[in-house]
C-alpha cells in the first residue's frame, strides 16, 4: 500500500501513530519525510501529530523543498479544501520560514508569494495570500 493511501485510510479512521510511523518510514530516496508527504496530500491531522512529536517544519528534501513549499504547490489527489490553508497557518505558527528561497529548488519561482501568484489557480489562493501577508506583517514589526 503506498504511503499516501495508508495516511488517507488511517487519518479518516483514527489518526496515525507518528512515533511508529517515523521509525517505519524514514525519508524516502528523494528525502521526503512523513511531514513532506502529509503536506503534499493536505493531511491536517497528520501534520498536527508530526508537529506535536517534534518533526521539523523547515526540513528540506533532496531538492531543497520544504513542507511549506509542498502544501502551497501541491494540488493533491483530493479536491482542495480548508485543510490546505490550516496547514499553511500551522507551519507558519511553528516557525516555517515565510521568506524561504524557493529558487534553489525550483528555478521558476523565488518565494512562497511568487509561487502562489503563478501556480495556484484555485479558490483558496486568496486565503493563503492573506495568511502570508499577515505573517509577513509580523516580521516587519
């Protein structure tokens, strides 16, 4: 069973034992950790559990991509819902770098705001823009 199917099945039932999950599923050959995977598939409960267990919110995969990058750019296999915006807020609350340089992992974009502007074409884009602007304003104070 692929990891994302396992996560979908577990999250919809009763959550995932993250300690066991980290022992069984270390980063894959591309450096994707359980946190990266949970963000790709917008698994809010799993992201919360991983944060609670001390998982790094700014860990980079082998391509330099962080969980914040993946939650912003991934379209997932499910329709977009409010989980995406809640995960963005959670990652930023936990210290994810809002100014991270995406150009080292994706030459077509420089940061999360540029990524939002050029890649997202869904109804949640404006909500994520507002969250980024809110956190960017906190950095200026």
